[in-house]
């Protein structure tokens, strides 16, 4: 209850503290590892801390494909690609359920982008988005799209009008959860700021202007 309450008020650091206490109370439960890792990575971009949550969960559930995927993703975000691939392989061997398989497709997509295999990465992300859409896992679909867009920004791509329309929909549709909208705002703005610092200019002025016009709380 405390985790849910502080999540609604966007007190992400407090949420992590509550997840740590939750795990201490229920060390064999997988839920605090998932919740803590998700909040640390998607809202706070703290991948070292996210790894700690995944490691705690894996101690009690060493073959859980979802946690193996998560820790692969966290390692990849820290540019520890060899370790990330090993965790992906372990997750595939654990006979993951369909939603985890879709998430693994997205994780592999990111890893291929980071290795310079952009076309392969794009196809893996497309597979993830289509797979999530086919089972109406809309939150999963939106997150796969987000991380695809972030990888495109990372290699200097400019968003197409179609991609901008998708972002506008996610920011403004009542069908999209406020949590997903908040993740988009945090991560897209962070990546655009990083790109401006690295390049001295906004490489994607249009999306910057679009984000400024969005109100992620307008439908809450």
C-alpha cells in the first residue's frame, strides 16, 4: 500500500526505500525486486541500484526469466554488454512466458543498437512492439517504443512525423497510464538534454518543441 501511495505522488526515492523494506519483510517474494528495479531504472535512471534489486530477487528465484531480462537491461544501460548478453541467454533458456519473451526482444534490440547493428536492433524493437500489440499489452508496447526512440536519438536520428504523432498520443491519450506518460517525459527530456550537451545544438528541435507543449498530468 505504501509503495502504491508514494508511486501516485511520484516520490520515487521513497518508493525504493519501501521496496527495500518490503524485500526485507518478504525475502522470497519476487514483487519487490520487480517493483524496485522498475522504479530505479525507469524513473530515477539509477541502474546500479536497479541491479541490486534484481540480484536480490534472483537469489531466491535464480531462473526467473523476467528478472534475468531486467538485469540484462540494467547491465546494458551501464555499457556492460558481455554480461547483458549472458543474462539474455539465461533468460531465453528459462522458457519465458510470452510477455517476457517480448521484453527480451526489446532488450536484444537495444543491445544490437549498442553494437552498431542498427537495422537488426530496429527489427527486434518492431517485433517487440507488434508482439505486445497482439496481446494488448499496451504498457509494454509503449515502453518498447520509448526505448527504440531513445536508441534512435542516441545514434543521431531525427524523429519522423509519424513517430512524433505517436509520442503526442502517449502524452495526451486517456488510454495511456499516467505512469507511462511520466516515464516518457523523464527519459525523452533527459536524452535530449544529453544530446544538446554533446553536440552543442538540439539535434531534434521539433521534438523538443513538441514535448514542451505536452502536459503529462492533463488526464490524471
